[in-house]
């Protein structure tokens, strides 16, 4: 009986690994847009954490320091959105298992 239970556990682990790989591929395809200054600066980022485009409104270019801050804020906003979307997708695959921060599956 133990062997049957172990085989079932291995099948579940393989299925979970396949689902994780699928989720990771879906995450790579994500596109998010971070913004700052009420939309004065927008940064688009893909699931591989690469910025793909940026839009800066004319009114944001009058103050260099403010523009730099807005760009950083928009990048951080995009990163946070990507992190939240990624966490949500992985939580769905993990079946609600709460994994410790930084623990990435598959092992």
C-alpha cells in the first residue's frame, strides 16, 4: 500500500511541476504598466522584468529631478504589479499552499 501512495505522490509532484513550468511561461508573457504622477510617466514591463516602452507627458519634463523621481516610481510600480501577478499565478498552481518568501518551485 505504501508503494501505491508513493506513486500517487510522485504523479502529483510531476503534475505540479508541469503546472509550475506552464505558469512560469505565462508569467514571461505578462505585460504590466507602472505609472507615476497621475499618469505623467508610464513604463511598460514584460514578465521577464524588461522595460518594453516608456511614455512621458510634456508637463513632466519641466523639472529634471521630479522626472527622475517619476521614472523610478513608475518602474517600481511596474515591478510591484508584476510581482503581485506572478505571486497570484503561482499561488493558483500551488493550490493555496503558502510557501515561504523567496521559495521558488520547482526545486
